[in-house]
C-alpha cells in the first residue's frame, strides 16, 4: 500500500531543464535612454516657448507612451517611474504627483495596447490622447490629495485637452520621421 505522500510526489511533473525568460523584444536600451534624455532636456529648456492656449506638449509623456506600447507592463511601469521621478525632481512643489501619474499611465497604456500594432498612426495617436488625459487626471488627483486647491479644475481640464492634441501631433510627427529614416535603410 502506498502512502499519500509518495503518491503526491509521483504525480508531480519531473523537473526538466530550467526555462529561460522570454527574450526582450522592445526598443534597445540605449535608444530608450537617448530618447528620454532628449525629451526631458527639451521639455525643461525649450518647450515652454511653444505654448498653445497655455498648454505645452509633454515630450516625456510622448516618450513614455512610445515605450509603453512596445513593452510589457512591468517594463513600462519602470520606465514611467523613472520618467516621473525625473519630472518631480525638476518641478518644484509637486511632491510625487508626476511619479505616480506617469507610472500608472505607462502601466495602463502598456496593458491596454496589447491588442494592436505599435506602428499604427491613428491608434497610437488615440492612445497618446487618452494617456495625456489620464495622466492629467491622475496628476491633479494626487495634487488635490496633497492639498492643492481644486478651484482651477476647469482651467486645468482645458489645458489637458490642448496638451493631448499637442502630444498627439508630436507623436504622429515623430512616427513619420522615424518611418522616413527607416525607409532609407
């Protein structure tokens, strides 16, 4: 008569060779780092001169969305966290609002973009608009939790709408430029 312990151990699948992690299929790390460095540098030094209705495009968010639609949620969250921390370091008085909002936006963008191709201009521009609005919502929610008065909500909403349009334009322009250079290869 066999014991329960011995029968349970026999029903297990024998351990085979160790599985390797799936290979990484996203953008190369040095390309991602260069895109982010250029985005954060341009956003903090030049883009305040390019304002439309008091809204400026967020190159950092465009870079985050570009990366998030190409990778899994964990990598997107890590990239969003790094981008948000950098924005919070460079911004005065935001606490952790950029960190939280950018990380959550990157994660949700990655999760929601699993069903389409990352080179579809209409879909990527729509994702960019939604991500911009989501990030603004999360940012101002965190700011209100930190004690920021909510009396300017209408102004911030209109600014977020204009920014989402500008971000989508920047994303489309970037995709077209990349396509142009890739077609020359």
